[in-house]
C-alpha cells in the first residue's frame, strides 16, 4: 500500500498547506485509478494535484475543511474522457498531528487516499497518508513514496 | 426513462469499476434504488443505518442539486444525467460531543449505574484514546478490556506475526491466525468484541523517529513491551509528550506495575536510571513466562488506564507494585521523582528520543565486535569430528540446557561465570555458545579479560539446529 508522488507535486501541496496556515488547506489528488483501487494495500500514483479553496465557513477554517462538491464534479467531468480521476484528497492539520481525526473518519470515503500534512506555525512538520477501511471503522496508514 | 448515473472515481471501484451506470427510473429516488439493487457495496457507503442517503452525499440532476428541487421525488426525463458527488470534508477538530447511542447505553449499562462512571464517564471513555505498545502478552488483556469498556479509539503498535508459541498467553490471537499479522488478528478480535469503537493499527517498529508523533495522538500510553530499549523509548516519549504511561512488565512468575510520567509522578528512569547490562536479564523468549502472568499484569494496566481516563480513584503514580505468582503476593514500594532525572528532572539533558539500542549496550562498535573471535557451527562440528582438544561451554540457563543442547558441552550460566570460571581449563581453547550468540559474546569478552583463549559460536544453538543437527529442538 502506498501513495506515489513526485517531489515537484509534493512541494505544491506543502506550499498550499503552509500558505493557508493558520487555516486548513485542501485539494485534490489526481491520477489513474488502479485496477485494485478498492483493495487495502493498493498502490496509487498521483500525477497531478489541485489545491482548492477551503469551503468551510469562517467560524472553523482553522480546524475544518470542505471541498465544494461542484468543484469536485467539474474536475471529474473534465477528466472523464482521459480515464483519470480524483483518486485522493490532501488537507492540512495546522498545529495538530498528521493523524486523521474522528471527524476525518466520519466524513471519509473508502478506496481514495487521504494525505494529511501537519503544519506547525506555517512550516510543514509531518506528512502522512491514509486509506479508510471499507467498513468505515478505521484508517490504515500507507507509506508515501517520493520520486524525482 | 433511461437515466445515466455518473459516479465519482472514489466510488467506481465499488460498482464494478463503472463510471456510468444506466438505469430505468422516473425519479431520483427510483434511480438510486435501481443503482443500489445492483451494487450492494455502493449502497453500504451511501446509505446511513436508517436506510436514508447519508447527509454528506450530494445528488445532482444534470448541473442542479436535487435538494434544491424535490429531493428524491425530483422527476427525471429520458437522457438526464444523475451525478453522485460525495462531500469531501474533515479536519483536525474532534467530532461534536460523543453522545451515547441506545445500543451503547444497553452495552455499558453496568458502567452507567456506577456513580463513579455514569453517562458522563462513559462519554468520556468514548471520546478518549489509548495507545497499546505491543499486541502480545500484556497487550492482549489490556486491549480486550479497554475495547469492552468502550474506550473510543484504541491504537496498537506491533510488527510481528502470530507465532504458535504466542498462544500460550496472547489471548487476542487464535490458532487460525498463526502466521498472520498480529495487528490484523487483534483488530478483528477487538471489533468483534465491540463494534462501537475504532481500532487504529500501526504496523511498525516503535522508534525514536516515530514515537513522539504517534504518542501525541493519544491520551494514555500503555507499555506492554518486552525489551529494555523500547521501554526506555516509551518512557522518554511519554515524558516528552506529557502522556501518562500505564506500565507493566513480566518475567517468569513475577510482574511489575506502575504509572509513570503522570503529573508530578516519577518516570521509569527515576526508578531505573540505567538499563541492566545486556544479556544479564533474559527475555521471556529466553527465560520463559507463566502464560497467565501477562493476564494478571495486563488486566491491572487496563484498570490503571481506565482510572486515568475517567479521572477517578488514586492512580498508581509514585508506587511500584511487584507481583509474585508463586507466593501469590503483591508488594507495593513507594518511588519518588528524581530531581536529577535526565528526562523528567529539573535540568533535563534528554530533549528528544535518543538511540536506545546504544543506550542499552546492544549496539557494539565494530572495534568491540572485532575483539570477539567467532567460529561458525560448521567449524565447531569439524573440530568435534577431528576430536581436537577444546572445551565447549554453554552459558544459557539450566532449563534451556534441558530443552536442547550441543553434545559435549558443559553448562555454566552467564550469571554464574564470574564465580565459576575457575572450573575451566585455562590452557585449553574455550568455545562458548548460547541460544543465538549474544550472551556467549558477553561471556567470551569476560573470559578473554580473565586470560582465557575464548571463542564465540556465531548463531548459537539455533544455527546448530538449522545447519548441523535438525533433531536439536529450536525454542
């Protein structure tokens, strides 16, 4: 099980997360879904990332994020013909561990990867990726392989 | 009407990888029913326990949100596209207050009627988290009781597979799980016991690099490790993150119990500033352990953990309990915080986890290692076959010797060597072995310092059994 991503894409994600501090950043991870997408332990290759505005209302942007469903729908429609799609999401935890919160678990979907960056005082401090189990009860961490 | 339902990438894998599912339907509700009839796994993700669409699933008809029209009753016409878009949200803040469901109230009834726990206490347990370091002997009763008690989030760190020899005491695992990952087996068992909790598995060796980040995520750490480097690591990371450590350890028929690094309480280093010399204290794998002993100590760790989470009673901080199963007795010693403790004292020198293998003397420098001459089991066998003159010393314990031995060896346990080395012929070549070669390396070092021509058998009796004589049992 792993999330494979180039260093160039990683730096885009880091930049978005650091810039958003003290708010949470969020965005899409795009790639071709593998044949065993739903299997625990599948490898995922990300070939594009798209930071998006945090759509949560201003009362809780520091510890909540929301991706506008219309944004997601538009990107999915745009990618439909290419066989690529939104295979995961990233978001930041400002000054909090890069572990999924119970709220992350409550809202998460299976198959896709959830890449969480811990940002301490505007500096990325930890980076971990997670896949939710199909029964919805837990997250399993997957290694992030950086290439290039 | 023929309607195309378009699925996002995230959900396609649950619908036989189709991006679009075409159904016959007159309304949005009918279209979804037809979709769910065909794809059970999709249904399980999109519908809540009440059989209604989960609140964070959005349904669009062409470009418009069905909620802004007539919801599930929104009429469809031929060629309409229904788009299912999951809302993507999350974030670091915990979910809203963890109330108890009706199921949970029934399950935890015997807690709820305890005034010391009650609904508030049970909700507190539900909102709390514990990291069990090790899913073995101590971790088994500990995690089972925490799960049964309704601790909302239980983390487990381990990297081993279930071995047949674990089952004598590690009741989290069963015969069918031999050879599979301990964490997989533990998670299945815990969720089987209590489906209302979350189990997080960390299949990794706890290390100086990951301990602090991992501990930060939990309220209490419960140390069920079986070796000194990890024990010091758990202690230091607990002090550094301010998390209390519900500590237990076991050996043969004896156990120890305490709560370390609690507010104002001492830590493990205050009690044991230095680890014992390597090889002096055999592990459970070498020295054995009564199977039920971890059951006693791990259960007591669960008691202390629950007290800490609930904030009730008098925590065991500042006290060390010693259990002797053969005497069936408990002794309690008072222990104090050491103001000069290098990690929790007034002027700490340890501000981040250190190299614990080196601290416990388990990492030999190349120079030290080269001073210990070695021979292979094949060389030992050749010497025996040629009937060369030499003395073979076995430095394991008596019960290990009774289990398996190399022919022609004399038993002098490592701990007895300082008193008994006079028994060994100083003019002869002394070949020393143990189980795996670690204890005998210490013995060789000691004997050479006394003027013996001593050589270590690399790999010990395990290598002998593997490569020379498979009839010698491995243990």
